[in-house]
C-alpha cells in the first residue's frame, strides 16, 4: 500500500493522508 500512501501524500500536500479502503482521514 506504499504506492497509495505516497499518492495520498501528494494529493494532500503531505499534510494529511486518506485511507482509500476506509475513506478515513489519517492525520
């Protein structure tokens, strides 16, 4: 899931990370 994590990091400017599977915002 590293690829997804990095993708989310890019989308959120590295500030927040949203879990694709749960849709929960992990700060």
